[in-house]
C-alpha cells in the first residue's frame, strides 16, 4: 500500500515538472527604453560638466533597455527636447516665484544628435551631449529637458513612467575652484559695527565664470534673493597664489580693503586608501559693499572679512574628473 502511494506521488511530481517551462528564459517584464537620470530633491538631475574656455566638453547621458533578458535587436532611439515638462515642474514647485524657475538651456550652449543606436546584445546606450559654456550666466538655473520620443514605427516603447522617459538635466559647469565653500569663517557686519555680532552663513555656493574665475554673492546674499544678480562678486585665481576680487555693478560700491590669496592642500583619506581630499582656502578676504535694494530708498554698507574653505573628495580610481569628484 505504501509503495502505491509513493508511485502515485512520483507520478504527480513528474506531471508537475513536465508542465513547467523554463520561464527564466522568457522576458518577465516589459522591455522599455528609459534614461538613467535619478532625480535630486529639487526635482531635476544634477550633472557636472567641466568648463573649458573655447572648447566643448562631452557628457554621456545613459539610456537603458529594461527587462529580464538581454536585448535581442538593434534599436534606434529618438531623442527630443521637452520644454512642456520643464514648465510644469516650474509652476508646481515655485508657483509665482518666477525668479526661481529653471530656464531651458539655450541651444548656443549645447549640441546633440537626435538618435542613439543600441545594438543587439547590449542593454545600454549613450547620448553624447557637447557643451560649450563661454558667456553663460549662472545666476540663472539652466536645465536641459529631454524626452524619449515614442512612435509605433520606431520599433521600441518608451518607458511608461515619466521619470524614466524624461530627463531634466540641471547643468552645473565646474572649474578647479568652484563648488560649495564653508562660510563659517567669513563674517558680514555693518560698517561701523564690526565689533558687534556679525552675520555668518554655513555654506557659500560659488559659480563658474571662466576657467580661473568664479563668482559668489556678496555678504549673505544667496540664490533665494530675487535681486541676486545685482550682488555678484568675482573671484579670480592666479597661478602664483594671489586672488583678485571685483564687481561689475557700480551701484554695489564694491571696495577691496586688502589683498587676498589662496592655498591648495591635498591629503589621502585615513581609512579609504583611494580617496583624496583637496582643500582650497581663500585667505584674507576683506571688502565693502552696499545693499541698495533690500529697503527701497535706503542703503546699508557692509564689510565682509575672513576666509572660505572648499573641500573636494576625489576618487583616484576613476579617470574621468566629473565622475571622480564626489559631489
């Protein structure tokens, strides 16, 4: 009796196994084309591109073929601009604060092909975008809005989720001196009240002007100010270690009180052997400026003094500079 039960069990097991197919060989998911462009908290994808005077810099934007099996056909992906999505993002995030709106990157600053070929056997392709930043004004927040175009004749399906089918690339040019500086050692005080409690910002963001020049906003002015474009202070680094500060707005009444300088120090990380720390310190910052817009009809003179420190973390195992820097 027991033997007959065993035979029945083995017979049923044989039926179950014979009815199974090699489902791991079949495609388990929809095969879609999408961008690899993870969103930051601002609703855009930050990309960092080296600034070069008079030269182009190429950024490779990845495209991915989704699915559980290897792509088995040649695909030509069609790429287009998508200003409508950028307009929706601006309104949803900033409402009436149009000075906060991201601006679509002008065609004078980039060029790219309209298609990308992904070969059979490959699950990823790259859209080469050539950037040329001469004359760009980073007071504005520039975004390159891209979309994967979908049409039955193209032979592929764009990803149904918008955050994969579209890429809102916020373009951040960088040079050797740009980035977010620690501002805890930089004091901003009203002229005549320098010995009283000064205003201090934890972080001061800098923006590229050219290969050797950045700009910051004077004193405690930052990106939140509607009138920020009136308060640009340019900082130019020379090979000899000196720093020149100037402003191009006469209404700022900008005045430098002493010569500034900078130093660069590099140290390898104590616990991560391939990680290099590079510190750029701007010493002896000392200038005056006039705030003439906060209170209409009233001007206030400020003195800014102290130092700024920028730390960059570099992965020495990565040859591409934009990828090596841990932003």
